C-alpha cells in the first residue's frame, strides 16, 4: 500500500512540476513574426540592426540613437510627453513602443507606411528627430569597417540604405513581448491572474467597448481612429492622418496603439497629453470630447471605484518585461 501511495505521489509531483514548467516557459518563443519576402529575419542581420539601433552616429550631431526615443528599459518608449531630437528640439508626437512592432499591419501614427523598412528612414531624416540626410549618412556608415564588412557578409553588397533599413527592421522584429500574466492565463495557468485582474478582464471584454479597438491578442486593430481626444482640431497643428491625404474624414485620426505594456508606456495619447491610466479611463467614460468624426463606439459609461481599480489591474496584467533579458549586458 505504501508503495502504491509513493508512486501515486511521485507521479502527481512530476505532473505538477511538468505542468508548472510548461506554463512558466517563455511564451514569446511560440510566436512566429511575419517578415517581407525580401527581408527574412536572421540572427546575423538582427545583430547588425541592433548595433545600428543603438548607434548615435545615425543622428546628424551624434547625440541620439534610435534607442534614445525607444529605450528598452522603458518598453521601447522614452516616457516623455513628446520625444526629444537633436539640438534640443521636440517632436510633435509621443514615442510609441516598438515591442511587437513586427506584427503591425502599418507603421507610424498615421497608419500609412506599409513596412518597418520604410519606417526606419523617417526618424533618421526628420529634422526634429535625428536630422540626417541619407545621401550623407550612408557613405559615413560605409566607411566604418565593422558595418561594411557585415554588409558584405550578410547581404553581399556594400553598406547602403537597403542594408540599413533591412537590418534595423530585422532587429525590431525580434522585439516580441507576449509573455504577460494575461498570456500565461490564456495559455492555461488559471492562477496567473488575481481575482481583481480577472474581474477587470471581464469588464474590459464584456461590459465596456474596449475590444472594439483593442481586441486580443495584440490589443489593437492596427488602424487609425478618431478617439475624440479633442472637440476641435482647427487650432491644433497635428491633425493626424489628415496630413497624409488631406481628407477631412481623417482629421483627428491616429493609429490605435496596443495596450500591451501600457503600464510602462506612459504618458498616453499621440501627444502624451494624459499622464495616468485614470485620466485615460475618465476620457472614455465621458464618451470623449464629441468630435464630429469621433469613432461611434465611444460612448459614456460608468465605473465605480472598485471596478476602475479592477480594470487598471487587468491592464497592468498585460505587462511583459521578459524581453529585457536580451539587454541584460
């Protein structure tokens, strides 16, 4: 009888630890990030992109790198209202996180660039950001033996704009952050979320309209929407997607951001005008500012103090900082 009990105990223990091990594995490794046919991701290419991403020589005065506005320690944002570029200039917009950018259907707040490769060029040449000129920058980078040798080895060509954009975008596609408490819960660990977090998830998914624009698993629709941030955009210089096509229907439209790691990506909105999640919830609870082009799903709602606490608890359960292990050195 004792032997039977021992083997039952041993089997149960092994089963428990096996299940626990499965549930605690890094879920980020389960995701295959899509890439364009002309830029398959390789370790060598991503490593070159990583070096370029952190290289301040990509800016005109050598003062900032891509990582200045997209700091790994801050979920690849800078946690500033709007980002700071060369010569102490400030951009118009808040820096979005680059985590999970490989899953994006379009890049930029205007949702108009189709690939990360195209996006790479924009901040490099934007005068309020890195302020460089590709015609001048490429020869400078080609003259760096490390970069020229890598270009020859990986791409079989001299270092050029193709190498620059394909390498950095390949690196960005390695920035996967899908290993939050929420993900562990969805994958089977029913204890991964607390009671408040589970209640907040139910509010998010069933009582409120959050999933209209922030559906799982990426918690974004990837498209530009007017969220009623302002009632009148006439006195505001940045009118969103309108500046791309000059279509009045696009006034106030900005790409819906992912809510993943939202605990770390403050301040919020395209212009960083909201500092806390409480402010964000209050905006939507009021039904927005009633702009004529505002998304019709944004309507007033009420949450009591307990429910608001639960909703924020759920939003914080979307935090996954396990990607930082790659940058431990």
